[in-house]
């Protein structure tokens, strides 16, 4: 019996990201919004995920962002939808939380689509082109996020400067 999870569109990039993280002895924590937990669940579906996956949060609601992502009532009151600043803040806060925990995490990731590493935040504005198809939007945001993660890992492995797209 073949499993429908993770979605077939994620499998190739997922395997590559897992291989890269393990080969570089890097770990990841995930803070997701639009992907709704699909990135974390997909990473966890890889055999040996405990070698690179340290945890994750799905920060979909404003309330969850206050509770878990360092948002304040002011942040909430000024929220006008997802944008680069919002997602950068989620990525940076996650990165700070990991550093405070004394972990050796190298990457903290927030979808839509941002990567925060020890030194920089790498961003790409992304849209899915899926219209109102909620499930396909979630899967596509997960794919786009994993693609950006792969590019960031490879860019760093090649010795290129972070933060440049």
C-alpha cells in the first residue's frame, strides 16, 4: 500500500533537504503559518528525522502568535496580513528562542517564505497561484518553503553569503 503522505510533490525536495541537513550535521526547527504544519509533518515522515528535526510550531492564528511567537497586543492590533516583516519576525523570534535554549540548531524556518539562520534572514515573496484551493495552497507553500530551505543550505555549503537571493 502506497502512502498519500507526504504529498508526492514534496517527496523529492524533502529527501534532498533531509540528506543535506544530515550530511552537514545541521538541525532545524520549523515555525509555520500558511503551510499549516505540513512542513513539520513531512520532515518527520523521513526515517531518521530525529537527526535533524528539533521541533515546530504552527502559528496560524493571531492568538498563537501572541502565545508562542513573541507578539504583543500592539503587534496584533497593527496586523494587516502576512508580509515580509511579519514572517521575518516569526523566523527571528524562533531563532532567538532556539539560541536561548542553548541548542545547536542552525536553521529556524518560517514559511511564506523565510529562512532565519544564525546570521541572516533569507526571504522570497511567494504566491501559490492556487486561488481558493486551501489544501493545494498549504501543500504549495510547504513546497516553496522546502525549496527555499534547500537553496539556503546549498548556498551556505558553497560558501556564498547569506541573505542574498
